[in-house]
C-alpha cells in the first residue's frame, strides 16, 4: 500500500490528469459555486477542473487554486525541492553539531519595535476574557533571534527553522505575511569572518544537496520557468562570495553611472535598486555587506567603536535576483554597552531578561537568519515568492 | 571557534556555573528590578543568579526563569533530547519516502468549528484597515490535516511538523496554547491497520533513535525526574501495541470495579480517567482505540456504514502516563458521503475546496497527528508538558 506510486507518477508526468485507476467520485458539474476564491477573496466558480492537460498555465493563474495547483508538474517539482531543501538544512546543522530549538511563535516581545506585527486575541466561547488570554499583549514572532540567544548560552550552537510573520502591506514579489526563516546563533564567535563562513557553507552545502537529490525536479524548473538559471547558479557556487563594507558599498553606488530613485548616501539604508546594482557590480556573485551605521541596525548589534562614522558588526548577504537573503551580525555581549543602548531606546524595562543573559555569564556570540522562500527563489530562479510556498499569505489573501 | 565546547560542557555538568573562561560582564546586583516575570505576569526581582550550584531545584521553580533554566543540566538534557527527537522524526519520514509540507500557520479555516481559536489582527501603523488584513477573518491553525490532504493528492505520502494552537483555558499538565504536532497523510490507505502500522513504527523508530543518540541525557532524566521510566519504556517498546474498538473499550469501562466521575456510556467521549484505566487494563502497553461513534468525530472521518451503532474509521492511540498521544483515521474520500455530512453541518459553502479534492480525482486515504510534547512526556516520564518545550505558552503566561 505505502509503496503504491501510481498517483505520484500520474501527477509528476501527466500532472493535471486524474489518476486512471481512480475515477472522480462525482460528476463534474453538480454545483455552480464550487471552487477557490480569487485574489480579492471572492468565490470563483469552478465547474470543471481548471487545469488543462498538456497546457502550460502561467504560475499566476495557478495561484488562484492553491488546493489544486500542486497537481501540476511545475508546482509538484517546486514543492518536492522545498521538501529536499528543508531536509538538507536540518542535516547541515545536525552534522555541524547544532542543537535544534523550537523558538516560540506567540511572543510578548514587540521585537525591535518594528510595528508590523500581528496581534492575537482568543476568539470564541472560552472563559478567559478575550483581550487577556496571556495577561499581556501577544504577537506573532518576527524573529526567533533573541530566544535563540537564550539557548546559545546553554548549547553553544543552536538553530531554528520555523514560520515568522510581518503584517506589512506589501504586494511585492519578495514579501509574504507568513514566511519561513532559518536562524542560527553561535557562541564564541568574535569576528564577522567566522559567521560569514557558516553562512556561505550553509548556502552552498544545502544547494549541492538539493541539486544532487532531485535533479529532475530542478531541471524541470530551469526548463519552464528560468532558462539560464543553471549557469547563473553554478557561477554562484564555484566562486567565493565577496565581502565589501557598507561604506565601500555607498562609494560604489555614488560612483555609478546609473540614476537611482533614492540617492545613495552614507547613513541611509540600501534600497532594492541599490542591492541589485551592487550584485551586478560584483559580477553576479553573492556579496556580503558588512559594518553598517549603528543608527540603521537594532540595539543588539555589536558596537564597532570606530570613531566618527559609528558602525556595528552587522552583515547582510545580497544575492542575484533576490537581493537580501541573509541578515546577521555579532551581538552586543558587553553588559554596559547593551544597557546604555537599551536605555537610550527606553527599552530597558522590557528587555531586563535580555540584560540578564549578559549579567549571568556571557560570551562573544553572533548569528544570522536566512529567508527560506527567498533562498528557493534564488536557486530556482522563481520570480514570485508566492510560488515557492504551499499556501501563500499576503495582504487581501488567505485562501483555505 | 565552532569547535569550542567549553560552554557546552560547563552547562552539561556544572549547569548553573558561568563558564570560568568568560566572566560575567557586570556586577551581580546593579539593578533591583531585573529578571523574569512570575506566573501571573508580574515582574520578579532577580538580584542574583536564581539557580544554585549543586542544588536540585524543582522544575516548577525553574519554569519562572525561561531565559535561564536551559543552563541547568536537567533542562539542558530535555532540550537536547527534543532536538534529537525532531531530527529522528524528520529522518523517519524522509527515509519512508514522505514529502515534507509546510502547512500554513495562519488560516481562514475555522477548522472543525472547535471555537477555541486565536484570531489575528494587524497591529501598529500599517495602511491596511486593522480588521481586514486578509479580507477574511484569520486564525492560528489548530491542525494542518486538511491542507495536508490537498498535498497527499499530489505526493502520495506527506507530513508536516509544526506549531498548532488552542485558545483553551486549561492549566492542565497535558495542554499548551502553543504546541507542536507531527501530522501525516497517506494516499491508497484503505484500512486502519495500515495506518496503525505507520503510527507504531514512527513511535518505536523515533524512540530507538533518541535512546541511542543521547543516552547520557536520557539517563539523567530517568535518574532525577522519572525513576523506573526506563523499564516502563522498554515494556512499551518490546510489545506490539494493542487494538480494541471503541465499543469494546466502553464495555471494559462498564465492567470496571473503579468508580468514574464520568459514567462510561456508548456515544460519549472517553475522559482522561477512562483513558488511564484502559491503558492500565492493557498492562501499560499503548493501545489503539478504533471505530468511534460518528457523532463524536469531525465530518471528514470515513463512514463505516455499520448499521444501528453508526461508527467512523477513526483511531486514537492511548499511552501510559499521557493518555491520548495520536489521533487519526481514514478520510471520507467519497464525494456524496462527504457532501451530505457537510450539508448536515451547514459547512458546504466553506468547504467547497475540500469537496473539490474529491470531485477532481480522489483516492482512499488516511492520516494521523501526534502531539510532540506529549510524545516527549511519554518517553521521558516528564509530568508537566511545560517542561518539555523551550518557551511554554498557556493561559495567563507568555514569558519573553
């Protein structure tokens, strides 16, 4: 029974044809209001199977049918690759001696004060007063980093791989309201160099494993949605990733002949157009940008104490096609530095526990996060992030 | 750097002592309002490290310090075992040919109408009207099953391992507001026997892997929190799990000399006291209870069409110490049966997409879910579920 692959095969190669061994259990036009909802949440009438045999539907069309699109060969391939990449990431960290931690999804931390949070309320007939299930306001996590730092103080090397959330009103091809992040924290790291080594290794090892474990699926993606991607990826894999400082990056942008919508200037965050230019400037090799202005980064980034142009030991990895893929840095492990930064942002009260981690035995440490969907976009050349996750959630859309 | 294990060792064996190589970066009594919150969310004053060297604090005491308790050897062991079990489960499914699926956390499905849901609202300064981020009411998932069924129609065997949520006002030692579930769906399964085989295999294979991969950690748990657990677990592992029908279970309970708070009766759900009795009655071997009354189970369970005592092909696994560990069953794959059940519950409109799965090529299939924290409680003999998860969330408590 478990070995029966007929359905799998049917799906893989004929995709939209119902398996010949098992006929649909009802006539195809019984009702007139069946089916999925369209982009604005209205119900779409589906009287017949909306995917045609041997027709190559645009990914945007398939997105309307999240319950059926996995039966096409292209979504089948993408989701199998997603599964392989998940396994590869778990085994990379396990083989490197990391402890896996389930950081919490519900949190009372308004982490980084980003303001783009989902807040929770208990719905329905429960006895706890609605607003007050946890006694404190509760949110969906935007990052497991601070919780991972708790754990890196006990297990040296830890990682998490789970969902994170942004209530951002963005319809861009790189943003989702619910997406997956791989985050790691490592004790006894005292240079960005060490961190970047792990990031590059993670990217390359995972990709090599995916390429060797599902070559057919990858080939199908390249053939139908990203011609030329094979060479672009090989180019990334065979070269050492580059490293430039934020200051150098701004210099490069200032010297560019291109006109940017946002004028590049020291102290201002890099925009998507800047990221794109930098990657192209670097010959389409992934490039680490390090040492950002202190004012641009959250309170926990380690102070570089470097004079007038005050920077922190933060690092982003920019990759072709996607832009920012990793973000990370060394964490401020020195109690008094951290205390001062928190006081300045009036966060001391909220982050007492985070200060405790420094009071009671702290070590130099650092970590990073990688957006999983962006990673898949990057290796497969998929243009829209909504096509590399089984059930995409974004403003105005939460199908199923 | 990555190889430095000094902190790890310090934690493992001396637990509460700061690593001698790295002194705390501040004096221990700088402030007087530092520290964690207590159970009712108030701030607890922590002036010195709250965990004493060589003292064995009760787990309940440690629960107040979620940011520090992982530095004790007992929580260290439990969380390392959790990490190993996570890896073991992933590799069990991968080796058995399952595709891993990230089922959505945010869903517009008020799945099963359970009513114990967390609802979401966008907070902060976003531009989408607050209540309306997704255009539809959005909740945290209570189960990934229905979404997995979508995928089992494409990939034959699929699994998910992620967080699930209940806004239940329960302070019991077996319930959390946020907990992890392993769920699987398998196509071409047409008997409960086949499903139960996978469930038993999953339990035993994962446990064997945990026991062989972290014997020291397991030994520490048995020594300090669950003496005798080693023998109890071996007893479970070396015996075949038992199978009784719901009807037999009720008969056994009726014949029992014990007085129950809830009188056992056919058609009424098994209570914790009943589950406990049944497991004991079965000689503390895990026991599958199958074929429950149709009225007790959700609309998607497959109708057994068995006359006056109308049952469905549902199965629960009861284990010593914990009670219900797995729940599962065959799914109603027949269009007209499902349509009728949905119509009776006035759910037809909402589950059009679920009916679509049957209209457009359906096969016999089934699946199950296992509570991950309960699994850890069961193998380790940990009494309270709050001690097997890094950051427990329950009514009135969302620390950090």
